[in-house]
């Protein structure tokens, strides 16, 4: 309490000095200094600071992750199911990069990108928070694209299961005609692929075929599923070896000689236009990721080998729009190690600016993808050097061509230079920074984060600062001053070009604000007609319907230099 009173007195004295001598730069500086010290002292006590380790001690197994990340940057992902593994913003507070980001302040497009390659958390408190990006499971493709090395969970990962969302799937249906086939490419996330679910809204039996690829005749599994009690019908079969991320093709048709009504099959909601893709659920015998180590109730699982922080691809493919890109990702229809998937308008704009960018020989592209994991990379992969939080310098292998994909979330604020030349930054694979290199051979890519919103904020701040500096300038002399008196009240008043007013008030009731203030005279007093160049006055009273009831006492200097004093009712 004494400290608060002391700051109040100091602030009042500084304010009084500034009002009495507004042209004094020293007194204005004193006022600003008192204000700054007051705010700093208040903030320091209101928001105490302490080392991060006091709040988030790096206990095992997180200490092991921190030590490894110091040698080689990577990301983690927290699977939040039932028990919360890591609370909101805990990983970045510790120094770990988690794909959800700090407080999940991310673009809506990035949220959609994550959603198609993962499943939401079933923890009620987390799932209901729209500001958080949390997931209960994520596919290998997402982990590879985002350079995830470890998965942290407070529970044991169950056998992998990709269930069917019947309500969403059955918004579109199609009746199977005799001899017609509906198929889809699938890629299980785990070993021991052993189940396929189909959704049939009505009708008779449906035959399910599981083969290696489209057009193959040798079956890995086959079954005829009769009509049941519900829309979901499941085919179980012997677990398939080496099934994790392996592409398969599943198609449906009517059994030979079937005489019952045609089955009405539910379609994948991601299908666009007239495309008919059956909605399928999948299951495997094993958990998707192996356990690496655990401690203090946290399990750390090993993610699949990622593509690294940046990699080169030989070619680009175009999808009609962002939704079509996400649809292809959700079906696993992408070899991200060799091809980057772009939106057609972006690709067309780049080709208009840079000319056609033909595909290069994949043998010349250096990647650390799983396809190359059996042996050493063909050439040195791109090396990413952090130069602060908003800049990346990427050193390329000699003669690099094609496209560079960087495992950073795309944003329209990123700017790129390839060997010093400005180059567009595209959104590749649904959410990653992608830079065209062309066919001439590039050596270095410089990425800078320069969003237009920052430039706009800087302009607004400079305009505001200029306004503040203008207010601190001394008031100029009035234009056309005069000295005289008038016997009648409410004679015309002379307006002055600049003035200052400082008032402090409290509201009494609803319509009677009680005001006590200090004002600098900025016009000729209506009752006396005296032209005042500058001065100070005190008003005490209440405002009724916009008028003053009270007394004003003031002093000032007239245009001829003589002192004037006045006291009148207001």
C-alpha cells in the first residue's frame, strides 16, 4: 500500500509539472520515465519469472529426448488418449518441437493437413478445446513428412485399427450392378494386416477381394459378406507379413450367381465429383510403432524413418485444388520420396513465371527416404542451417535439380531465394514448404519468414509514434490573437490551433460523472472575451446534460504578455 501511494504521488507531481510547463522537454521526459517505471515495477511483481526447469523439470524419458535433439534436430508427437501425456505447450517450454505447435496457434489449412493423416484424441477435455491440435493416433506418412522421430504416450499403443465412420461414409452410396467393381488403394500403418470393413446401407451379399495391386489376379484374401444386422460388414483373414505402409488394392463386387437385391455400398466422402470409391475400414494385428523406452509413466515409441528436415524430389504432380490434395493424402496415394503433390493453380503460376520444370532422373535425386534406407544415400542430402527462428539456409548437393521440400509448415509469409534469385514458395504435399529448383543446378536456398502482416504492423506503429511525437511538441502561437472584453456572456470565442487537456474523473450514478481535472486553455473564454495564448485551469463540478455545474479557476497569459486571472461559474 505505501508503494502504491508513493507511485500515485510521483505520477501526480510529474503530471502537474508537464501540464504547467508543457513546452519543457525535460519535464515530459520525467513524466514518461515515471510511467515506464510504474509499469515495469507492476509487471515484474504481477508476472514473476523463474527458470523453465522450475516449472518443467526435464525428467526421464524427456531428458533423453532433449539430449538427442541437441545433437540432431527432430520433432516429436504426443498421442493423447485417455490420460494426457504432455499438457498444452509443455514440449516447446522444455525445448522439444511437437507437431501441434505452441498453444496450437496454427493455420486452418495446417489443421486440415494434420486431420487427414491422423485421428483426433478421445480425451474429452482436449477434444472439446478448439484451440488445441491434439491427436490420438497418426499415420506413418505424416510422421515422415514432419520429421518425427519419437511418439510420446501415457498409454500402451493398441493394435492398429482404422474404423469406419458410417455416418459420414453413407452420405453417398452406390448400388452394385452385376459385373461392376468398386475399388480403392489402401496402405495399412502396421504389420499384420488382417481385416477389411465395408459399409453396406442395404441390399444383399457383397464380395471383398484383397490383392497386391490394381489388376492383379492372385488374391491375398477373399470373402463373401452376407447382409447383417448393421451397415458394417467385416472380413477377417490371416495376417499379411510386411504389411506396414505396403500398398494393397481392395475391391468389391457381387458374388457369382447372387440373386438377392443389389447391395447399396457406402462411398468414401473424400471422393470428388463422379468418382466412386468404397468407404473401407482396416485393421492389423500389431501396434503401428515399436516401444523404444519408457519412464515415469511415459512411453516413447520409435517413429518410421523420416525424410529428414529437407529432401529433393524428381517431379511434381498436380491436383485440382487443396481439397483434392488432402483426399489423395488420406488414401496414401503419394510417394513423397520421389514426387511432390501441388495444387494446379500454384503449379501453373510457377510455370508461367519460371517456364516448364520437367521431371529429372530420380537416380540423381538424393533422399534419405525409407526406400534408400538399406544403403548409403546416393549423394549428400540437403543440409538445413537455422539462422534464427525466422530464417533457414539450406545447402544443396552439387547440381541439385527438381524440387526442394522442406519439413516446415507452409505459410504465405515465407520468402525464398535460390542462389540469390527470388523464387516462389509453394504449399506441397498439403502443408509443407516447396521450392522449385529447375534443371540448371542450384547450390543454396535461403528461406526467410516475412509476413505482410508484420510490415503492416510496422507502418501502423510508425504512424502512431509520429502522432505521439507530434503531441509532445510545444503548442504554436495562436493565429490572429486579440485582447479585449465583452459585456455580454456567450460572445463568440476564438479557437486555438493546438492544446492539451488532462482530466481525471469518476462516474457517480448513471448520468452524473464527477470530474476533477487540469486543462490547458485552448480558446477565448466565452464570458470574458480574453484571448489566452496558454494557461492552466481547474474544473470542479458535475456534468448535467453536457453542461457544467461548478466552478472553474484559471490563470493564463494574454496575447500582449500580461497576466490574466479569471474565476467564473460554469
